[in-house]
C-alpha cells in the first residue's frame, strides 16, 4: 500500500513548526499518519575566562551574596499556559504591556503568546508589581515556562 500526502499540506505543517517554535507535529487520520520534526541545533554561548585576581580586596558589600533563586519556585511567577512565541507588546514598535517596576491590576494583560496563528492574552493572576521579566519579545516559550514575576 502506498501513502501519498499533499506537498502543500506538508509545507504548511513545516511552516507551522517554524512559526510556533514546536519541535515536531504528528497527525493521524484513519490508518494514515504523518510526523514532521525539526532538529534544533544547540546554541553555544562563549564564556569568558575568569580574570586574574586583583591586588586589592573588593569593597565590602552591604548585602552578602545570595545565590539566585529559581524563578519557577517564586510564588509570584506567571508561567506559560501553552507552547508558542511570547510577545511583550501588541505589535512591533508598540510599547510593552508591562515593564519592571510597573503596578498591575488582577486581570490586566501582561503579554501575548502566539500559538497556531492565534494571539492569546496572558493576564495577571493578581494585582501587584512586576518584579522581573524572564523572557524577551519574540522568544519561543514552552508549557509551564516562567514568564515573569508579579509580587
């Protein structure tokens, strides 16, 4: 038995992979099944070599160094409810919905996530102040990925 698929449909599915940041799509209809996957190359970020210690001691810090907390465990973390591409403003060049230090009301739009050519508003779960943005505009996001922190 020979299966044939419409090349236009396959091209649309491949385009959907790129637009949404998904790594694979699988569709089944009856006994026919197609799976498209894209290989995402790992990104290597060069790390600078540690510098030589200075001859003079650093100035005393007012606050001792504390390891960075995991944003996913912060009680004010707003997480992505879906896989898609996050946008901080309604359109390119427009001001962002929120910025660090801004006060927000419960239900206010914080950002958009585009999934399958649909823009989904991500709203503030409670009133508070935006303490940290954990993503950049145009960045692909995964389900349950921390997006920002509202305290």
